């Protein structure tokens, strides 16, 4: 009989093995759920992370792969999870999830491939690194993109907040933050003041961030919800291609 033990966070060795097994980098949205989720493990063999009622991560070591479905069933039972949030390239979790009758919905698009790495500056706007006074200016046009001024400051503290100006007025910002410490993947995003949207500034910000982090030898990645058509358009405009999805699988 499989016995899971509840622990404070995923064991570092198994977590690194899981991340190394993925075809593409982890998503910041799911990583935040791992950070706040609850973890169960089978010592040296497997672990599972559940956030609210969503199972967001499962890893079974190769030596136990023939027990994947059995471990998956036990994980659902011990955690009380009723659905799975799965990256479409997480083949182990996807296989286990589809071993049961399910309904599947795409909830997010993941942009990993860069078809065009170039950046072409526009003469009507300019970028600069953020300053302390920029927090209030960004809050003035924030529409739930940031949870608070403290979140904005957290990006600034990592040198990951960039301001887009037009005629010396802040009209948008770009953000970048490592998804996981000591890995090269930087999750990037952007916000444009409402009155300046539909002018290509969103894609321009993403293109700037893309080039900025590529020049540092890092890997800028991004994503958005399936219903955010504006962000999808901006990411594609910036040279990104989506080949992967976040799936919500209900059991």
C-alpha cells in the first residue's frame, strides 16, 4: 500500500530532477502555486504538490515509473485534489491524468519559442530602468495587473522593472523576474496604460525585454490566459510563438 507523508516543501533533489525532466521551463503562474501549495511525498520515490483543490505538480522517479498510475491515484486520495493544472509538456503528469475519465480545458498559452530575437526601437517612445517615484505612476494606471505597490517594488529591487515613456510621461512598464533561483529562465510581462493600448506598445515592451535578457545570456519566457487576446497578440508581435498550453483537467 502506498503511504504519502506530508512535508513542508518538495525535496530539493526530486524537485530538480523534475525540472530537469521537463522539455521547457517551468511557468511562473504555476511556480507561485507550488510555492504556496501543500506537499506530500514518498521518500526517495515521488512527491506531489496541491494548491487549493488543484494538483499542480507530480514527479515519480524513473525506477518507480511502472507504478505511476497507482501513485497518482494515491496522491489524489491523500490530497483531496479534484482537478489538475498541467503543462502540456509535462508528459508524466499528463499521462497519469489521462488514465482516468476526464474533461480538459485550455486555460493558458505558454510562449517559449522565439522566432524573431530582434528589437527595433521606436522613435516616439523610450525605455529606462525604474526609479522609486515610478511606483505611484504605475499604480495610477494599474488595472489588477499588480496586486499592490509592494509587488511593483519587488520587481524594481531585482532590477526587473522598466518604464516606457512618451513625451516624458510614463505610459507603460515591463517586468522580468527569475522563475526559479539559479536557473536562466526569466518570466517577462508588460502593462500599458489603458488610453495608450492598441498602438503596439505592449508588443514593443515585450520585444525590448526579450532582447534585454537574451543579451545577458538568459532565457526570457512568457505566457497569458487563454482569453487574453490582447496579450496573445502582443507576444506574437514581439516574435514569440506558443507551442504549449496550461490544461485544467477535471476528474
